[in-house]
C-alpha cells in the first residue's frame, strides 16, 4: 500500500538517478575539448586579407574557430540541414519518424534524420562506419552536447570542423579556398553552395 501510494515519486526518483548516471558517463567518455586537432597557421594583413596559410600538421585546411559565423551560411545551413535546430534537443523526432517511414517503404536507406548536433557528434567521433550501434552512440553524444553547449556554440563547432571536400575543413577555410574571401563576405549563393 505504501509503495502504491508513492509509486510516481519512486519512478521519478529512479529516472533522475538513471539520468544523472548517464550524464556522468557521457561526461567521462566525451573529450574536452571536443576536438583535439591542429589548426592551420594563417597570415593576414591589417585589413584582414589572407597573405598565406600553413596547413595543419595533418595536411588539412582547418582554420582556427572564428568569433562568429557568417549569418548567410548559418541561415543556409539550418534551412538545408536542420530546419528545427533551435527547437529540438539533439534529435528531431519528426525527421526521425519521416526517415523511418520512408526507409521502411523503400526497403532501403533513402532518407536520414541526422540533426546538425548529431552530425557534430559523428564528426567528433571520427566519422566511424554507419551502423545501428554507432547511430545510438551519436544520438547519446548529441543529447549530451545539447546539455553542455549553447545552440550558437554547437553551430560554431560544426562550422569549424565540418568537411567541405578534399582536405578543406570548416567554413572559414572553405570560403577562402573556394571563393577567395572570408566567410562573412559570402554571397547568399556561395553560402548556400557551401551549406549543401
């Protein structure tokens, strides 16, 4: 009778304990900082024009994280990759449901449901082979990242470490490499091209 009366409180307490354990485990297995990589050395003149670049030790065009990201790139990225970015907690349930439905209909993988945060999780885990277990790990890390970073910090981390073809990593290096100017100078067409 006593347990029946306080069943909700017991369940809630167990849920809180499980979530605390999950958070501690995720905190222990997630590297801090999230990316332990080298960055390119860039030389600019006093007007901000790029004079030269020394590639990172792993031969990547990976510029250091900027103070902010291009408004046009951010809007293009969210529009193309994750329209509900500001409204979910790492997982977009609507996109997940749509992807499951479409994949079951086609009997093959034709649609994905990765959010920007899930893609950031995958990049931070070394872009491992896509398996069901790996997807569960990415979801766990994405939820954890949403707990410890703001949405703007997540966008900055993604924009700095996302691959843009070949050995070009991050929006800043992609803007210079492909269009010859800084990311905040991108046109809407250039920003859309890089987000797609």
